[in-house]
C-alpha cells in the first residue's frame, strides 16, 4: 500500500484572492447603498447612470469567487481516489477515481515576473483540472502519484488555452499519446 500524497498549497495567493474579494465586495456594497447613485430606482437603470459600474463590480466579484473555488483546493491522492478539498468552500469537495484522467500536458503559464509550469489533466479531450506551480509547491510529486501519461498536442494556441482554463471555459484539445 502506497502512502497518500497531499498537495502543499501556497497560501500567499489565496490570501490575496480573499482580500481582493473582500475589497471588491466592500466597494460594491458602498456603491449600492452609500453612494449618490440611486440603485433601487428605475430611473437609474433607464438612464444607465452608474449601472455599468455596478455590473462591472458584480462581475468582478463573481470572477473572484470563482477563482477562490478553483484555486484554493488541497489535493489528496490515495491508492484508489483523488480528493479535491476546498478549504474556503468545504461544500465544493470532489472525489474522483485515480484512473479518471487520460493524460496530461505541461504548459507555461505567464505571470508578471516569471513563467510557472502547469500540468493540465485531460479526460476525453477536455482539460478537466489544473495543477500549477503558482498555487502548489509539489506539482511534480502530485503528477507522479497520479500515474498519468504525457500526451502531445499540436497546432493549438497555448496562450488561448491558458486564458480559457483560467476563466473556467471548457477547452477541447486534440492530442495523441
């Protein structure tokens, strides 16, 4: 029996996401309830006085909540299953069988100061999960414990794939083993 492998989450990015989420929520609350924009009057929405500002902050809030739900998971790999435990939203815990994934690709994710290696786990042609060095310190240990094969993708725009995966859009890839 092999021992279980637990991911080591980098909490710095998680706390930045939490504070950005709280700050955006505070700004949205102040715009709706404490500003000169009368959000509960029909005239405001007819003339669009401040409605774009409110909608923009609401969309930003939803994006930050989505990022918190996807990027704050602790991953546990056992002999038979993979657990994705979200410590911010515990009701979003997922359990998958260990042989769930068909393969993986390695992608360079750009950031301001350096590029991070990320492993995109694939199933039936779709990117199902993402393990990035930006979020985890032991990505290679997790990859080895999953026992998945590296696949080759050709003729695709990797920047577009990275952008779509970051925003949660389903990405279908054509790959060969």
